[in-house]
């Protein structure tokens, strides 16, 4: 990258420089932004320590030579190493909430954020579970399991949006669980959210969860080979799941009912591998969810349905 020499530049001009450089380099955007301008703005605001709600007039302020050079260094890494901006800043947003991230976890991005924003209604009947008036002698606390949690974004966002439930985060990666614990501490949720290293249910306590939600590895071998370089900056453990992308999901469908309450539901994102899932189990009626703000490949299944189809999944 040919660095643009320093001269007095405004914040907006620095954003414009980034947009031009990123466009020329033909970068891929899909880890928090979908265009070069927003990616540049993200890095500029990070370097200058600006909040997202600053007035537009701030963009007319001049950038110091020190900040300018540091910003150009960020731009250079983004272009040469094809590292998503989230890894350069150490932070990503999910469901309107910032999360600490590093290259041990995927950059949060999932249509499941929309379900969290809606408190998983109607699939998790919060009103019916009567959290506020819970009789601890007759009822058990509402419980959520976030499998393949990565940064912990799904489970932690669920705990922040929904008052009451106990949430368990689980991931096969010890490094990922370390990041998830940082985010638990960040939001002071230690009393309601815990994390465990586990391969699927191997180290998950034997209990009945009201909701098991998972954004597991689901990328098939062909898609993995064809992914832009930015995806290869992420841990392959969080992406790849066999030739058809369903290695983990097959195990999950078979074992999940043993960890669900009678009222419990399983919600799983399989992305583009939804076609392979339908082909693998043609007798199963998967309920695929639709999203107002985009996204696909998420199904929901009750414990009853999981048990009814158990012979097929086995």
C-alpha cells in the first residue's frame, strides 16, 4: 500500500482516504460492515477514541500527525493481512452491544440477534414462565444454553435483554471460553452467566434447559475453500463442520432432547447448509425462521419434535 503522505486532514478526509484505499484493494466486508466507507469510519473512530453518537461537526476537526500515521498503519494491516476491522480494534457489536473479540473467536454476526431483541418470543414463553413471580419451591429458574458460544455474544446478549434466566455458555475451545469470560465480567453478569469448556454436551451439567441456542460451525468444505481471505483470519474450528457442514448439527439434533425441559426448544443456525440439512433428513419438517432485517438458515424445534424424529437423527 502506498501510504498517503501526512498533511492536515480532517476526520472526514481520513475516512474518505480509507474508503478509497479499501475499494482499490477490493477488500471483502462482512464482519460488522458491508462497505468500504463504514469499515474506514470504524477504524478512524477507534483510533481517535470517538463515540458513535458524536455530532457531525466533529468530522471537520483536524487529525494529528501521530493519529494519522497510526491510522494509516491500521489501514495497511487491513489491506495487506486482510484482517477484519473487529480484530484490529478488539471489539465487535452484536444485538446493539459491544463485545471484546480476538482471533480466537469468530466476529459476531448472526440473524439470531433479531430473536434476542424480541426475547425469543414466541419460542421462549417468558410471560408463561412467570419469571418475576417465580415460586422457587414449585418452579425452576428459566435456563438458556448457548452452545458454540465463541465470544459469548449470543448468551450474554440474551441475559442482557431478558431479565431472570440463568445462562450457560459452552465451547470446545478453551481460548474462546477465556474471551467469553472476559465479556461476562465486562457486563458484571457473573451471578447469572457462567461458561464451560465442552465438546457439545460432554462437559455440560445434566440439566433441563428451556432454550438451547446455537450458532455452530456449519460451513461445508466447498464454501470454506471459496471464502474470501477475511474469513480465513477467523478460527477454522468455528467455521468448518465436515464435507456438508453438518457434522456438529447431526450430533446436536440427536443429543439435544436429553438436555431440554418439557417446554424447551432448540434454535440452531446452519446458514447456507440448510439445503444440505433438508437433503440429509427429507422426512423431517424443519421450521425455518424468517427475519425482518435479513438472514436465513435458522430452524427451531421443540423437544417433542426432536424425540419424534430421534430415530432418524440417530
